[in-house]
C-alpha cells in the first residue's frame, strides 16, 4: 500500500502466539516492519536491544518478566531514547496500566483495537505525539496516583526548573487541553505553545505529553478533579 508516512519498525511482545501473529499480519499489510516477536518480557528487552525498533507493542502480564519491568528496562537505556512503548491490555482503567505509564510507556491500546486504530496509534507515537487522550490519562492517574510517594516528592524539585509560563502550560496540558486549546486559552500562537511544551519535556526529562500528565499529578501540581492548588507552582 502506498503511503507517505515514515517507515515504522516494531517489536511485538505478547505471550499469546495468536495475538502476535494477528498483529504482525495487520502491520505487514500496512507496510510496517515487525523486527521481532517476544513471548515474555526478557525476550522483549533482548529483541529491542538487538533490533532497535521505533515502537514496542508490550503485553503486561507475561511469564519470566512482566511488561512493566520490561518497559522500565527498555526506556532506561541511554541508547534507546527514541524507542516508544505502547501497552497492550484487556482493561483500560487498570492499576497495571498506570504502573506502565509511570514506567515510561507512551500510552495503551486495548487488545481488540481495530487495525486502522492500531496503525494510526503507532504512527502517532513515532511522531512524538500523545497516544492517549489526556482526559483518559487523567482519569487513570486520578484513580491510582500516590503524590506522597518518596520518588514523586523528590521529582517535585524538578518543577523549579520551569518558568512561570511553563508551569502554567503544564497545568493546562495536564487538564486535557490540546496545543490548539492551549494557544486559545493563553492568547499565544500554536508555534509558541509547541515550543513551550518541548522545553517542558526537555527540562523534566519526559518523553511525551502522557508522561507530562503523569508528572503533573504525581508532583501535586494538579490535584484530582483538575484543580491547580498553587498559582506559583
């Protein structure tokens, strides 16, 4: 099929052979290369290090090593900074999905996802955009986030690196606003908003907007219900 989208390379990790085969067929039909398949988390980590794909489709519950730990190990590698992980799950608002997001995953897909949505999601994540609608991410985080955990308290210090404008953009981004909505709310151009978001991600060492939403909730910058408790950060 002719497409002007960039070539994608994907690793599929799932302990069910039928799931891996089905996804491989869907992706091959769209010209997406599956560089490797893995039946458990340890195999997934090895396959990603060996083939360096753009995106990993990662099941959560697998033998030997689960998908959460595999995600953490993959995204902790300095030489895999451009690799993105999408979690495959049966249930969306699930504490395992939340754990995967905090481990660095760029979003999740239900296993019964349509072929069109699957392909679109892979291209979206490869481009650096957010896979999840921020409102879905917010619902998930509000249910499971624990702002008082020691690691999140330590990360709160990172907020000091942001300017007042960047803090404002991060708060609004975390409530579910798109770049266009942010531009309208703040009376700024979309290009300026994109620059602000880029600097926020860089300063906080975050991969994408999903991670920014997680960060905002876990540091208490945003509270459950969408409140912004402090105007000065």
